[in-house]
């Protein structure tokens, strides 16, 4: 399954945030696949539509869909040259699908900052540069080989070489690989390089307890926003310490606590949803009387592949899917009413599933 990796310099609040994630996940005891890897935390994806469907269908049980975060500790300046946990750290980043970079935006005299003072942009640049240097090494190595093959008129090398040159140009200007405008086909050609800076990144500004309600006015947060805007990246503001506290509360207590603090939605919930979007993920629902449930798929996936998310047999034996859009179902008020209104479609193998579809799969066993 897809996972987002949490990175950041030491003492920025990564462990605190990751604790919040694991605790929140432990409360969500629904997950049979609860992982045993201590560096992976599973969380529920908050989705108000699921509550509405539960009201409508009154099932025995409701199961949200889940999402994984991976804790990647150990980046320091010089990681790409093997400093600290260097190479090990970078190899862990290779395995994740998106990167959440935690940035320290809180002041606290008692907590040392690795470079002496709080400076979020410096911090971001340290990390991004390590990732860029590592990618430069990968691209240079590859270019050396491919360049030789291209000289001998190797067809594939002739296609790959100019793409590598484009990447090299960007990296040399300290720009991430994701900033290079590559077509789907070009992306496929360089997929095997497992570049770090080609992965989507979002910034997590960690602010102090007393500033979280008014984070927009925090000067560090403003700096991070400006920086992120320039590269088209998103910023989520959280207070990791508060997230850790509320991760132990049930939903009702959590709502009350957030209200007291003047926060609309917990930072962790925002982070989960933003990461989900960043990875191009979407949700469809199954809504039976036994169980109403949310399932994760990648945008663009067709009905049989989506059925396969539930069970491989569903994909193999797929015949068709009774499908109704969430809005149509809610408007109709019940599945029967939606059918009467002609809102329930029979979709076949080529149907591209949409976010919010409520589906019932028909399949051969
Ligand atoms: P890591 O090294 O990035 O994993 O950082 P930690 O999560 O261990 O946090 C380092 C220190 O900063 C710990 O003492 C945390 O309690 C503290 N800390 C983390 N987040 C916050 C926060 O939002 N506000 C304050 N005041 N302290 C925090």
C-alpha cells in the first residue's frame, strides 16, 4: 500500500507527531492489518460522508479506510555523503510514495535547535539539498552509462539521455526533480532511478501550543508558506504536542478539546487528508446492512481493479458494478429511492471509478 514518509531535522517534533499517529491508530482498532513495523503508523482517513452513509443505511458496523505513515528518522546535514545514518536514511525515503517534511516553527529555549536558532527556511534547505545531492549522484551515474550507449546509437539510450540531461540541469540549479516538466512516458523511463526529489512533498509547520489557533500570524509559518508557494507545495500547520495529547481522546472529547483551543480540525486529520490527496488517492464506499465501509483507490483506477482492493477474487471474477454517486444516494435518501430515480448505474470493466462512488460488485466465483 501507499505510504507517506515523515522526515525532518532532529528536534523538530517528528517523534511527537509520529507518536500521535500511532496512538490515534491504536484507538482505531478496526484494522486487521495493523502493522508490526514500529516505524509504520496506521491512521483512519476522516470522512464525513461515511457518517452520513451510516445514518442512511444503519449498518451493524462502519469501517473507515486507513492510511500509513512511515517515520524516517536520522537526516542531518551531510546525509548524502553518508553522515549520520546517511545512506540508510536515504534508502528509507526511496521506499515511500510521498514526503511530509516537519519544520520547526516553535521557539523553546529548553529544546536545542541543531543549527543554533529557529530558522525554518534554512532547515528546509538543508534537507532538500541532501535529497538533491543524492539524486544528482544517481543521475550522474546513470548519465555516464546511458551517454556511452547513446554514442553507439542504442535506441533506448537515445530516448533516455535527454531526459537525464533535463533532470541534471534542474538538480544543478538546486531544484527538485519534481519541478521538471516530464510527460508520463518520460517519467516511466526514469522510474527505475527511484529519485527522491521526484516524490511529492508537503511541509508540516510545527508551532507551539499557544500559537496554534493563530498560526497564520506566526512569522515562521509565513516564511514556510512563502517558500512552499514558490514550489507549488502545500503547508499544514500543527502543534505536534497537542496532537499527541488529543490522540488519546475519543471523538467527542476531541471535538470539545479542539473547540476550546479554537481549532476547527485537528492538524493530524488535515495532514492525513492532504497526504491522501498528494498521493492521488480517492475513496469509494460499499454500503450494505452488515457493513458500511470506505475503500482507498488510486484516481484513474477502473472498476475491476477497485473491486480487487476488497479481494482479488472480486477482480478476477468481475462482471459489473452497481454504482451510485454519493450525492445522488444522499439526495434520494435510500438505495431503493436512488434506483427508482434512475440514479443507480450498471458499470462495466472500463468504468473509471470516481471519488465518492457507492458500489456493489457483481462477480463470478
Ligand atoms: P524529533 O527529534 O524531530 O523527533 O523531535 P521530538 O518529537 O523528539 O521533539 C523534540 C522536543 O521538542 C521534545 O522535547 C518535544 O516535546 C518538543 N516538541 C515537539 N513538538 C512540540 C511543540 O509543538 N511545541 C513544543 N513546545 N515543544 C514541542
